[in-house]
């Protein structure tokens, strides 16, 4: 089995992965099994460019991390990654803030990081690059002479050709993606968007749904829907901490049901639309007065990007107006928590909730949807209300699928979820649980690595750079 080299924006702490999400655990397991390297940004910014990375050997895995300059942080991370690629790939052209200096920094940082990791690569390694921060990484490594097989997995959506073409660098981005040997997306829609782009712009040759020829090379393209470790999450959810249990039993005494939403505070998550739908539900169903509460947990994220300040202000305004209109001295319909919550608490809160709202305007996969399903009590499960624009909706068809732009219908779907009979809840939950168990973290890792690791992996013919 070849060694594995993972490059991702951040590296997880290998000694503490049980506290991280399933993805970090899964990747850490794969690394421990094969041995190898995990490289990423250490989260630090410095005044001057560090020449070397920090290297730490943990068992058979070498963890390598590096800082970046304040300028690179602003132009590459805040700039190109999170003010250009993130909104562009989430279909939000209105929020794209393109600057040539951002694009320069994107190439510069990828080239610099490639230079830092290159000395640690071995000829037979499999290199797996993650996400939009590092699209040009294969190109940068190939320029340094790397001939290993390289795979790329995009955790976020891939936009339709016309949207992508609004970026001045669209051709560069796509050609960089074609520098990999295996290209992984979350959904069928993403793979179709990518193939359509190639056809519309006459780049390479689409041989079949999984195969592209480009400059004499063959590239495998597929969807590899990411999942969670279902058993681990379910186990965590069943250990309900005392404060959560007390809160839930108080609500039960009052006959009050809980709706829950858990998201980073990101404009892609459709939070204002969700809040409005909850307000509409209360307005249209006065019988729900004091019968239901909506708990939204949305910790801050990327606060250096302007658009995130705007969404925060919008949500605070909506929270105030909904509670101002409907609250009573003994009922606060909407509780909004703007800080991170430990995973164990989140899992337990999912379990004691009756409805989970996962209603992004666009999302690569959305693991929260899968976590909500895994956390439920199998004998009395809650109902998932899921946006048609979450990657997860491609498979989780037994959820109540909604259009997040359609406030009235979303309000009705929440009402339906709140009043769904047990038999229907059991049938839907059973089917959803089977789906997330089939497409869990292990299946995702195995499928991607199987395509990356083919006979004779290692040096193959490369186009001259
Ligand atoms: P994204 O990657 O865009 O944030 P996902 O739904 O795919 O969206 O993954 C989010 C992950 O972050 C999930 O594992 C979820 O449990 C975790 N998470 C979300 N909100 C919080 C929070 N308030 N506190 C702690 N973890 C959170």
C-alpha cells in the first residue's frame, strides 16, 4: 500500500481527533494505516515569510504545518479563497470581490506551500489535495518535478459554466484541476457542471461520465459523497448531558417541541430565509403559540470577510423582530446562540429535538444533515427538513425536501414535520439512516483512494510545464 500525503487548508491535531469532526478522524485513520504526511496552514500569521515549516512526527505520520504572512492571509485566504472562490462556487456572484492582487497571492501561496512540502514527498506516494484553497497545488508541485499520482476533492459545490466564466481566472482554475489524476466532487450536479464547462469551452475531451482526456493524459472524474462516522456520532448523541436532559424534560412537561438548526454563520446556509419561514409558521399557525421553540446555533466564522458582518447584523435584526412580535413572558420562540458549542452537546441537542432544519441556499454536502439523522432516537425519531440545494439532498430523499427561497412552503414543511405521525417518522428515518450508513466516511475514503491508487501508481508520463 502506498503512503498517503494529504494537503488541506488546516491540519487536525492527530492526538485529539476524537474532538474533531468525522472527516478529520477518517483522514487521520487513513494516514495512520498507510503512513505518510499531512500538510496545511498552522493558522498563524507572521510579519515575514517563514522559510521552513514546522515538522512533527507522530507514529508513522509526519505532520507539517506552516504560517503565512499577514499580506498572504489578507490576499490569499480572506481574499481569493473566501471572497472570490467561496461565493463564486456557491453561486453568489453578487458577493464576489475580485482583485488581481488576490489572484497573485493565490498562486504565490500555493507555490510557496508546494515548495515547503516537496522535500518530504517520496516517489511512490499518493497525493490527495483538499478543497478550494489548493486548486493549483498539483500544478505547483508538478513544476517542482513531482510525478506522483495526485487526486483532488472539492468539498464545496462546482458552479455551472456561465457562473464560473464570470471569474477572470476560470480557465486557469479548470486547467489546474485537470493537472490531477483523480477529480472528486460531492454530487452528480457538480460533475455535470464540470463536464459542461469542458464541453462549452472546448477544453480536453469528455470520453465518458468518468473519464476525461487532456494533453495526452487520462483523468478520472466522479462524485464521492462525503459522509460521517454514523456509529460514533450516534453513540455520542445517546449520552445526553444533564443540562440538556433537564432542558428537554422541562419542555416535555409543557408539551413544547424543539426545532433545531446548527450552522456556521455563513451566507450560504440560508439562515435569514429560515428565520423568516419560522416567523411565517408562527403567524400562520397561532395554535403553535408556546408549543414550539426554535434553537439556532450559528458560531462566528471568517469575520475578516465583510459579507459575514452583514449576515450577522441581518440575523440579529430578524431574531429581535420575530421574538418582539411573538414572545411572551414565559415563552421565547427563537433562541439564537452565536458561539461554538461542543460536539457532544450538539449531538445531544439534535437527539432531543423534533425537527432539524438544514436549509442552505447552496451547500457542497452539509454534514449537519447527516449528523441530525444519526443522532435521533430510533424509536421516536425527529424529522429532517432539507433544502433541495444541499448536496445531501441528492441522496436523502426521505427528508422533507424544501426550496429555501419559498418561505410559505418552507413554513408548511416545518408544520408538517412538527405534526408527522410516528409511523411516517419511523419509515423516513429508517430509510435515511440506511443511506447515511452506506455513504459514511469510510465508504468515501475507500472509493476515492481506490481510484487514486491504481496499478503502477507513481511515475507516469506528464505534460511538460
Ligand atoms: P460546513 O463545512 O460548510 O461548515 P457542514 O454541515 O458540512 O458545513 O459541516 C459543519 C460541521 O461543523 C459539522 O460537523 C457540525 O457539527 C460542525 N458545527 C456546526 N456548527 C457548530 C457549532 N456551533 N459548534 C460546533 N460545531 C459545529
